[in-house]
C-alpha cells in the first residue's frame, strides 16, 4: 500500500454484523488511505467471529468473508500479511457492518478524523441567497458552520427561506460529524435545480446549533454576505 499514515486511537471501537459482535478493540489504528478521512484497522486479536479467506486478493490484501451466526458479509474484511505496519490488523468494510460504536456511541459513514473540527457560530451578518436573479432566502440571523478543509456553510432559519420555490426531494446523505440530511430542490424561472438545499432535523451533538435550519450549496448559488457577492468556492460539490 506504499507509505501510510498510521496512528493508534485511544477509543474503544466495536463493529457488529448479523446480530453479533464482530470485533472489540481498545487500541484500533487510524489509517489514512485517502487524504480526507481515516479508516479503522482493528487488531486481529480483537476479532470475535470467523474470517474466512475467499481465495481472492485485492491489491496487497487478502480478502475474507465475515461469518457470523446471523449471516455472512462477503468480502468484507481485508488483511495485509506482508505489510510490516498492518500485518496484525484487519480492515472491515465500514458500510458492510450493521453498526459501529466509538465507546458507547454510534458512528456513521466513516470514522471521525481527530484532526477535523466543526464549529457552529451565531452571527448577525446579513446573508442573501439568490439564483438567476431570484432571491431564495435572506436572513440577519444565520448560523455559520466552520468545518476543517471545507467552505463555511450559512444555515438560515426556515422562516427566512422562500418555501414557494422549494420542491421535495427523496435524497438523504449522512455525515459522521453532523448526521442525516434531508434535501429540497429549487425551481426558479421554470428550471428545477436538484438537491440545492439541505437540512439536519436531528443533528449529532457537535452540530446541534444547526438543527432545523436550511443551508444552500454556495458552490451553486449566489451568496451575498453584508451585501457583498462571495466567490463560489471550489469543493467536491462544485
């Protein structure tokens, strides 16, 4: 796998599948396979179920099925017997497990990066959102969410959003720092702009201050802060 950034976490981490405890680790490793967030690699000694080799390999890894009394997660575990850093560890596919816990709290999507921070601040800046010359929302009481490595997000009270322009969407996304987001599309001048607005109705504790507030993709709308048009940020959603 080449050079890897590997750190030992002080958190107790558990994974469940098929109604069974798959692994219970008190010294899990955080491994940055990609720059944006880490993956958990757990000591093989923490595994409580059968890891059955499939006979397949993936890059430098040996692929295993995770076998429990409640079912089999096919190809959901990888080991790296030839890696000095990873040979005593196993990587479980995060999405393949039914549940992950850090200590006694569930985590979602992927492990939290210990070097990533979310701050939500009350603000009195005047924020206006527009698209194709039409104002979608305007508020003097935004909450600004600052998340490491991402553009600031301006969350606005629903009473300051033009609901007549919003259209329901079935889209949902999940974030390990904020929770589950629901979406609206926006119809302006007869054109539907899909999934332009989101809301966290029951956010995770560190993001409680944005509960029930609407946020627009600043990459896709015109954002005015105190009357000044902001440059559209470059991000994965641009």
